[in-house]
């Protein structure tokens, strides 16, 4: 493992877990900025109190993690289906091979 092409060998469950983890990590990192933006829009003073800044974080992480997990799994399934159809119906591989030998 270590390259982008290795993602194709992951199972659907592994792809889902990867998507959930990525979504939750993304929400964890940008949540303070979102919280401060909303505070400024409401005309409230900015707070550095973690209990206020991170209020609602767990639900936001579950929301984004779940949707990202489904998206990554569906995308990988679609890519695998397209590649399967492509290799079964396309003659480009045979044409490329003929060009190399001739």
C-alpha cells in the first residue's frame, strides 16, 4: 500500500471506514472556524471556551462522517463497475499491444 491505485483493493467496508474517518477528521479540524463564523454572524462575542466552541461537534462529526463514508463507498463501487465494463468491452488494450509489436 501507499499509492492511490491501492485504494481499489480495499473492500467496501474498508472504503466506508476510510470515508467515515476522513469526514470526521475534516469536521474536527474546521469546526472551530465554523463556530466562530456563526458567533460573528449572530453578533455575539468570540469565545475560546472549548465547551462553547465545540458545542455540537459530536453530532456534526456523525453527520459528515456518515455521509462521507457512503459517498466514498459508492464512488469506489462505481469506479470498479466502470473499470469492469471497460475491460470487458474495450479493444484499446489489444490495439495498444498491436502497436507495440508492429
